[in-house]
C-alpha cells in the first residue's frame, strides 16, 4: 500500500523512507537494497514480511494461485536476502528475520495448502541460510505468528470464528501486531546474537492444542 507506507515513513521522519513495489518482481529487491545503501550507507536488518494469505480450498486451488503464493511468501524472501547479502557480508554483520506462520509449522487454520506449503518452505530457507551465513556475522531466524488480530485476519474469518478460536488457546485471546513487532525487535537486537536458524513461536500456545 503505497499511500500507507509513505505516510508512515513521513511520520517516522528522516530515519525512514518508502520504496513501494512487488518484492517478487525481477529487479525490485536489488533496487530496494541499492536505495537503502544510498540513504543509510549500510544494511543491518532485513525483515521479510510481505505475504499473501489466501484461503482457497484445495479442490478449487489453481496453479496460478499456487505459483503466486510461492513467489511472494518464499521467492521474495530469497531474492531480498540475496539483495542485501553483499552489504551485510562487507560489514560482517546482519540480522535477517523471516515472518513465517504457525501454519508453516503445522497446518494453517485460515490459509490454504499454498499458504501452508510456502510458509513451511520459508522455515527451510531460514535454516539453510542460517547454516551458511553465520560465518559472515549474519543470523537468520523465523518468527511464526499464530492468530494475530489484523485487517488481513478479519478479512478471512468472521468475528464469531475468531472468538471461538481465541477461546480455545491457553492464552485465550488473539495476539496483537505490536506483540509480533516486539519479538521482531528482539530477534534484530544484540541480545539475540547467539540465536540463528530458530523458529520463534508467538501464538498463545495454539500449537499445543
């Protein structure tokens, strides 16, 4: 959303700027990395948060929907990681955080097979990249949110369904975007310097149920 991204960047001030684009498209990740380097002189943190949460059921799932989910949920994080890698290697430091899902760990409650499979693939990419990039001072971790109270979640589920799901969790409520953001900040911090290849759950305990 170009308007919302630019409005947020303006609110933050000189420490932020917006580069709207399809991160799964050829050249866009490299352009984002190039402009970031020009603006700030380095790249310390990458958060791969772009995603498609599609709920098409398996019998109705098309090949185009399958491919698009993988482009955005898995190929885009790969391309963004490749784009920032030279800068992170040059400074021997980096934090890469991939936003997966509890659906990628088990099976998505609201998303379809294409969502579950692509988010599971992102966990594999996280581990493989972590294994190879640690020697360059770069950590790579995934965060796996459960049912978070966002506009996207409410587009795919009724209030009644969300209330019923939340009541079944050990922590009987939906998570908040701020709670996920706090976990991202931790994973990007010096305090998480010895954590890599991990999948950090934030789901109110729903994977135990």
